[in-house]
């Protein structure tokens, strides 16, 4: 079961405006910590608009207190919304305290701001409770574990209060309408928690008999608490929200063990809930740390487990696609560079030309064999020259002269004359 956080009416977590309209009540039997706060519309000595305001991280919230009259009208806002009617829960006949007056459920996991605005009539409230989530700061918050919470371990000899017993408690309804009781000597209850203080609350039945128990924190020497001494009692009334014991502790992890020592006549030890003050290291159980809301009161929707898994899978796919795409781009760039280099090399080879030898056939005039280099394009390309003013001090480029070649005699030899030779 999820532990809840309680804002008592006297706590500073509740901001009250128009203070003269509000009256603090102390010594209220069966109220939580014996205090309540009452709104009085008759007191108009101030022009400030009366309202209550509180903030919390939680998945639900409720206001508890005594029953309200039919003429009471209240509105509220949540997270800056327009005022809307607060639908009070009406009771024709009910106990005097501990009633749920109004609540909201299935809230999202964002930070909530609620304003309670009285419109007409007089009413009282006792405390505000909400279920925390993983975003809730637990330090210096008062957490409550109901008697049915799985964190509370009971030995044999304990029993759950019947509906008849619950309905007979007219002074105040137990928290969550449940109690655990025992009249078996040595029956025990134990639990662990992380906090800086702890209290155990229960219901007391004013009847004959003796009732005593002991408690031990962190295996220390047990301390004895006597609730009834066996003195004659005139009535058979009940008191709810009674603090059975309280212990201030060093912040940290602690263990508590409670054991019944004595229960005579019709007496029984009734446990209602455990309250402890959280610290910065207090954590919630796995089932209560991330509640699964089915509706929201603002624009932020929490994601379910399936949705989170789908998002993780899509993110991984996108990651691998990005990596593959980057590799593909780099491969394409290398191929484009290689193709460009090959293209320029081909163009250079085409423009270089090849040496060609042209032979001029003999004619009646003296002729010579002309050797020259003729490029395929007709002229041999020359390297482009830079502006001499911008070049270095080296001499300008000069093309090489072709080497001189012997072209033979300039004139043809005379015809053969046999008279010139002797026999």
C-alpha cells in the first residue's frame, strides 16, 4: 500500500489568506493531533479574500475533517485554472472527525497548486493528505502507513476490526476505515523506516480493564506505556487519532518493535496507523514511487511502460540510422573525390600531346627534312605564367629549343661524269 503525506491544519505547508476569517482550534478530541481550523464568514474585519493554498507533487489529494452543513459553498482552482465548484461529500449521520470532505484522483506527476476559496457558510477541516510520487520531496514531510500497509509486520494474535466496531466509534472514523487489534499478551508489531521521528496512532475504548504495551527502537531497552490503569470508567466512549507513543530520532534507518504487555477485561490494543518524518534519504517502495495515473488535471501526461519501451527502441533505430548515414556520406564523398581526380588526370593526358615526325618528300628544289613536335591539338600547351609582380625572383619560364639536326648538303651533288675518273 502506498504511504501518504499529511499536511496538518496547523502546518506551515498550508498558506492561509484573510487570517481573521479563520479560527485555530486546539484540544479537539479525536482530531489528528487534536487540532482543527474553522472558516468563519461572519468575521469581516479585513478586506483580504479568504482562501487556503497548498502545493504538492502527488497523484491524488483529499481534505479531511468534521461533516459540513448544507449551506456551505466552496470553490477551488488547480494549477492556475479558473475557479470551479468544490463538490463536498455530504453525510446525513457520521462520526465527528476523520471524514473525507473532498478529493481529486488520477492526477499527473507534475507540481500542483490548489487554492480553496470559501463562498458561503462555516466549515472546519482537520488535515490534507496526498499520495506522493517519485518527484515528491520527502524531507521533513510526515508520512503515514495505514494499519493494513504491507510494511507493518504482525505476529499471530492480531485481528482486523469488524464493521460493527468501526461504526461504534462515533467520535471519529479511523484512518482508511480500518483498525488492527489484539488482546493477546506478547503479540507484536514491527516495521522499518528511514526518517527522523516516529509515532504510532490508535483508537482508545474507554472501558474497564488494564491496557499496557512496550516499544523498542533499534533494539534498545523497551519502554512501557500504560493506557488504562483499571480505574472505574463511567462511559464506553471511543477516541480516535490518539498518539500511542512518539520518538525523536537521529535521521537515518530505524526499526521499531511494539509488544502487548497487558490487556484485562474487555480491553484491546487498537493500532490505526504509523506516522514518521521523512529525510533526504527516505525512499518510497517500488509500488508507490511511480503511480500509474489514468487521467490528468493538466497538460502533462505520464508515459506507460510500453510507451517508454517503444521510445527506447525508436531511439536506438534512429541512432544506428544516423551512424550508417554518416558512413554513407563519407563513402560518397571519397568516391566523388576519386572520380574528380581521375577526370582531371584524363584531361591532362589529352592536352599534353605527342611528338610527330613529318617527312617532306624530295622535290626539284633542295629540301630538308623538317622535324618538329606538333601536338594533337596543333600547338603544344605551355604552362600558365603568373604576374611577374606577384611571382618570385626566379627567371621567367622559357620553352626549350629543339636540338639541332644535320639535314644533309644544301645543294644536290652534280650528275655523274665518267671523264672525271681515270682508268
